[in-house]
C-alpha cells in the first residue's frame, strides 16, 4: 500500500537579482530549477534512502514532502490526500542539532510526548524511549554534556515518542565520527523493525544507504530527476563485500560516475 505519492513535482526558485553573477548563473532571468518532474511512490512502513550529488535538491524535496515548502508544479499526497502544510504525523529530523540547549535530554524528548495526558505515564514513556536509544542515566544531562552521537539518539527518541506515521531524516549522522555512525545505523535498523513508521532518509554515504534501506532512490544533478530506483530485498545484517550487495555497490558507484568502487 502506498503511503506517499509524488506526482510531477518540480521546484524552481525565483531570481530577484537584476544582474547575473556569472556567465553560467542558472538563476538569471528565468529562475533556478532545482527539481524537475519527479514521480515516485513510497510504500507504507518502508525505509527509503535518497542519495544524489550535493546541491541537487534532496533537502528541498524533503521540505516539500514535510509540508514546509510548496512545489512550483505537481503535488505530494499522503494516504491519497494532498499535503497542505506541516503535520504532527510527519516528523522531520534535520541535519543540524535540534535539541534545545537550555533543556535536559528528558525535557527535550518530552516535547514529543504530548499524546500522553497522564503525567505518570508520560514520564515512564519518556524514560523508556531514552533507555531504548541507550541514554539511560543521561536523562538530566544538557546537550553540551552529551556527545554528538548521544545528541542524535535524543533527537531520534524525541521523534519516535511522537509516534509519527512518516519520519523524514536529512543526513542525521553526517557530522558523526565513523564508529558512531556505524552504531547509529544499527540503532536505525532496530528502530525500523520495532516501529511501523515510514522512514525517508537522506545520505551521501552509499554504504549507509545499502545497509539501512529497503530501497534507494538516486537523484541526478540539478535540476534533479530520478536517475535510478533500486530495491533492496535483503535481510539484515548485510555484508556489502560479497554477492548481490557487492554488485549493487559497484552499480551505484557507476551511476554516480565512479567506475571503480573504493
């Protein structure tokens, strides 16, 4: 069953300058096209990774799907209904740290727990979600007292406790070190198996996409269109060095113009 449908979606930004900055300035007179005639569907409960070159419009696409921006043409439908604006059913985890620095980890996660009216149940659920992401014992720590990985875990807990139907994650692990990224990938696989949310995930890391997703949608350079749509019907954990996974990895590198996977 389709949860999200993107139909004929295009996005251009208007040009407000009277003079071009450079001879190749795409924005001169006609505006700057970012997304061009995108069409795809996302199944309910799936984990879809989006990859593409920097500046191709992945974040713009996610902001449109979350209801923060409107497309120039086309539409996005959730459960068959066009998106008209942000919704508590769709939670966005941004690239940048999103925790409020004056709040503890527990207070930050509590912001997503509004569906619990009983104070005792609410506190119990907050503690359970913090425990689930490995932050038991850090409930009363402030963001500056947590590592980068801990802050990301707190953001994931805040998003999940809201019980979103759709979770949009824009390069959430991009600023983390390699080991912490691997740990967070494992956490996300576990989260997807535990919850029914439809997860959309932007990454520049091909291995990350192969390890996490049920599917990879690859966008072209700007103006972006769907360059490849790759299903990943493989169980977890996944070994990228052998078999079909290794072949897919090489294929994706070839799609992005690197003819020998490193």
